[in-house]
C-alpha cells in the first residue's frame, strides 16, 4: 500500500496569517502540530497524507509539512487514516 493517498482527521485553529492554519492530531499520548496554508486542507478538518508503509500497528505517513517536533513522517494507528 506504499505511496497511497489518504487523509486524516485533524483539529484546525487559525494561524498568525490570514490563510495560515495550525493543525493538530494525536497518536495515542503524542500530539502533533504543524502549520499549513488553508488550501492544503480538504474541507474544514481533513489533511491529505501519503502512506509510505503499512504494518499491523498502523501506517507510516508523510505529512505535507514538518510537525513542530517530529518532522514530516509519523506513524499513526489505522483508525486515524481514511483511504481514498
């Protein structure tokens, strides 16, 4: 399932600039945050991602921007990902 397109549900808050958004999501106890332009979101609360790898625990995804703490690649549980 490598390089498959998908999305994850995220919480979206305003950023500093008019079209900037602060996006966050949780992977269990770890919370990730990143800054994006609003045009990078799907609707009001979905973030497009690319699946890089799949395991029994979930997916390794590539985000459109680096998170504040972990770069742009993170592992997330399967229930967080919507495939399309």
